[in-house]
């Protein structure tokens, strides 16, 4: 057991850190205000080899493992979680394709993503079905060598800029998860309707929209796995993506700590820097210890996956702990800054707004606790 990064890991982390310093941190405030999708940053990430890093070498990508992906996500999120989400949400969409796609499907959908800056979207959540995935109502009816897709999805990251969607649909809503089918749906197909950009509390440059499918003819060749495999594929993809989400929360939290320490050493009250007051020191110490713990369990959840072991429990622990921690630490950062922390001239108010989503997407914290509890009960 060794807690030091090897040379390859260190190189990847350094590259992501430098990219964040040069490209993300300077532009993040502007994108937060404009709420525009950060295409320029996405293009630069592609040029730097930091976009779609999970695509296997066989299909033109780097084929980076999950641990290296968490290193990148952590650094990007230190700079801005909205921009980080725009860049790395692709790996959530790619997850089902990498899990269950044929060589032909990977060649058609994954290979082009390595050649030009291209993004995709994971299309599962619906207006009436979030954490309860089995309650989805989007339907896929077989019609010869096609499926006819009808229904609506909601809160789809990269929805307005995606070249294709991973879509989960049901062939028979009375049969629950056993009737679900996973489809790769090009966004250019007739009947795909892109909704308005949603204005969220935080991560405002991330493109989040509703997507409607109106009698969309999807070739049967674009189905992942067999009919009935859709739910299993979607759930397994979360094992791939949750370590990255946890890493994003860690990166944001580290930024909160760094900004808080810097400010505490500069701001003076009662004739000395507030960093010399024990009350502030305790806040900073609690931040530091929680970040270290969250980082370790996040890395463990990714390493388990790279080792070929089931990581579901650890992925949920990491996502749950890191998400709760990020919200708490962002709040404490504002407390350290006092009134200035509540003002847009300082960075922590944005960090605070960006943090909350980590308790919601990729399965709420309550869902993570249910998953953890189930594994505990099964183990004893």
C-alpha cells in the first residue's frame, strides 16, 4: 500500500493542474456571469488531451483508468465545477458505451470524440423520475429494425451541445427494470427536441436542459446489450461516474480551504490576523481533516474499479461523504470571510452556490445511504 502517486499519475495530475491554473480559474467568473457553455475551454481541453480521456486506445483515445480520471476531475473542479462538469460529463455518457458497446458502436460513437471536440449526454432522469430510475416513462417500441422512442428527459447535462445521447427507455412500464432498453441516440435524428437552458443556483455555465423524443426512429443497431439490459447498464455506469463526482466535491472543497487560509492570514481583527484566533483555526482544521478523508475514500473507490473489483459501496460512500462535506465546507468558507464571503467580489460565494448540487445529482445523498446500508446488510 502506497499513498504516493506514481510518475504517470503525477504527470496527469500536473497537466490538469496547469490547465486549471491557466485556462479555468481566470475565465470561471466570466462564464458564471454569462452562463454560456465554455466551448473555448472544452476545445482547449481536447487539444491538451484532457477531453474524453476514458475512450480506449483501440478507438483513438487515451484509455485512462478511473483513478487518473478522478485526478483530472479534482483539479478541474478546483478551478470551477461548472466548467469541470462541461468537460467531464462526457465520461458519464461514455460509461454505458464502454460497458456494453460493441466494437462497431464504439467505432461509430467514441472514435469521433477523439478527433474533434465532441460531447455527449447521459439521458436517464425524467420530470417524474429522478432517483427512482425504475419509474421512467420514456418508451421504446420495436418497429422492424428500429425502435420508436417517445418521452421526455430532464436535467440533462450537456443536453444542448451533445452530439449523441445515452437514453434509458422502457418497452413495457408494467415490467419495471426488466423491460428497460439502452439506446444510443444521435441528437440530429428527426423528432429530437432540445429544451431551454435551465438557470440553476450554481454551475451556471454547465448546459442543463430537458430533452423530448417525439417518435424518434432509432436504429436497432444502436441498442446497447440486449433488450432488458438497460437498467443494469445504467446502474453500473454510476459505479464508473460516482468516483469522479466525489473528486469534484473534493476539488471544490480544497479551493474553499485554500481561499479561506489565504484570507484568514490577511484579514485583521482586534489587532491581529484572524488566522491567529483559535475559533478560525478550528474551522480551518475541520476543513482540512474532512478533505483528507474524502480524498482517500474517493481515490479508493476509483482504485477498486481499476483493480476489477466491485466498487459500488465505496463509490456511494465517497459520493455521499464528499458531497455533504463540500456543502459544509463551502458554508464555513463564507463564515471565515464574514460579510465579504456573501459578496460576489470574492470567490467563496460562487463555491457555495456550486457545492449544493453534489448532494443531488448522480443519486441523492439519501439514495447513497440506501445503497451503503444494503451492502452492509448483505455482507453480515
